[in-house]
């Protein structure tokens, strides 16, 4: 039963980003300990039929559910009162930690920004009740097709549009309320509620209420370092250490390692391991405070530099890229991976920890889709794209592992230099 429910959580995560998926409930009865009841809700029967004909078998193979039960009874029921179209805000994936939900809550303002952008540009009206290729919109508006795709992928992640290959279609909710020709148009309300003047006022709400500002007044680059450290200490470092196997490694290079949280966690998990944290010079002071509190001063050190220019020399048999790769533009990402490969000894390991978009565009996860709009020219790749990038650089034996209890990054990709 424990193994079945663990695999079911993986299934639920994959289902949560299927087009038209509304929810899943798993129930057990103490009086019937060998029976599990699972209720999956989709927005329509055609959506269910499309899922069964396309994505069902790949999901089933990935989760390996069939080997965990002996009998299966499936019933397809129609809901008497149809469930209305819904937006999808996946702030509680079953594999994630509670910290993921706080992270998601802090980013939900980006959803309203994306909604406003689509309305202001006229995207919903351009699509209407038909379908439009991303390339056609990009040509008409004389913008980069990559930016149109990023915007539609974010809209698809919240279930306002579908993205089939290169073609955009509106979901019923968007067609009903976000197309000007509709009698139930709500675009003016959305534009009113998302006007920039309101964002500025809400950003200083504590001042309007006469409340003090008790936060640290650090420069943005220092605040970023502490934010990344918070993510690590809230569970991300533990999730990484529990999943990656570094039992044969001796020296770790943590590229863009900030305050060294991951290097410290991995050195604690592997007593034979030493680590070098490589980041910009402004991270050094906070790193030294973190290191002093860890008691690992003899095993973890800091080297200042810019990984976009060069890497430190050393016999590093494992390199960590945590929450780095998705923020690089594709050319820089390729160059960085090549630089790591060339500097690494034979049989060295590269570990990429990140939040990956789904290999099927437009499914999410939500935070990954929002990040794609935050840095629209960045790589923000899927595990498939990163795997291809590593293979092109010469890495082999590439494996993807899902993380349990993650805060931001949901998977790792591990590769070996031949």
C-alpha cells in the first residue's frame, strides 16, 4: 500500500498538468485494506478521450502503477451539474514541501501580470473562437516567436488556452470572459484591477497602514543570495542530499553556489566529500558567516569569480548547477555546459538541480511557466531539452530523478563524463 500511494503521488503530479484536468481524490477504507478508490475529474468526455489516446500510456509507464495492483475496475461517469471551466493554480503538488506553497503564493501576482499582458496585446481577440499559430502572431506583431510561445505557455499553465504544437486555442473560460465580442466580457474589469498605479499602491501597503518596515534593507543582489539560501534551508538542500548519490566523489564544485547551503548539506551527508563554492565576490561575506555556523570550515571553501567567463581550477569529480541553468540564455547555457565538461576529469559527475517545464509545452508547472515570463529569453528548459544539451556536450549515462519535499527545484539531471 505504501508503495502504491507513493507511485500514485507521482501519477497525480503528472495528471495535474494535463489539459482539462480538474482534480483527483484518492480514498482508502480501513475495513477494506486491499482496495484503493481513485476519482479523477476532467472537464469533458472529449478531453478524457484525448488523454486516453495520447498521454495515458506514457504516464502509466513512468509511474509503473500496473505492477502494484491485481485487479482494476474503471467506470466513466458524467457529472449531472457540469463543472464550470476553471483556472489552474498548482500551488500544492503532492511531491512538494510546504515551502513550495509559500514560494508559489509570493509569485501569484505574476499571473495577473500575464493576464493583463494578454488582454492589452489583444491576444484573446486575435484567437477568438478559432486557432492561431504562434508564428503568425509573432509575424503580425513583429515580435520574437519565442516571446509569444512563452506568453501562451504561461496562459496554458493556468488553463486559459491550449497550446497544441504551435497552435493556440482558447479554453471556454477565456472565450466567455476575455474576448471583447462576448456578451460576458470582463476585460475592462481585469484592466482596471491590474492597472500599474494599483500595483504601486499595493507594493507599499504597509506604508498606507502606518506599519513599520522590519525587513532587511539589503541591495537586490544580496537579497537574492539570502532568498536562495532560504530555499535551500527550507528543504531544498535536504531533498537534493536525499536523492543524489555522491558516495564515490571527493571534491565538489558548486557553480553559482551563493552562500554554500547545498555544498554544506552534501558534505554533511558524505563525510569524505570536500567542496568549493564558486560565485561572485559579493557573496563571500555572507558565505563566511554561513560556513562559520556550519562547523565545516575545513571542508568547504569559497572562490570568487564569474562562471560565464571561466571556472576555477581543481580536480573536481562532481559539479553542481543548482537553479542556475534555467536562467541562462541558450547560448550561454551551452557554453557553460561545455566549459564544465572540458574541465571535468573522466567519469566526473554533473548534477543539474532545477525547476523544469514539462516536456509537453503549455502544461506547466505553474512556477516554471511564470519564470519563463520573468526571463523570456532564458533557456527555462524541460528535462528533455537539458538532457539533449548534456548529450551534445559529450556527457553520457544521463538520468533524471524527481525530488521529494522540494521547495522550488523539482528534479535533478545527473550525467557522467565518459
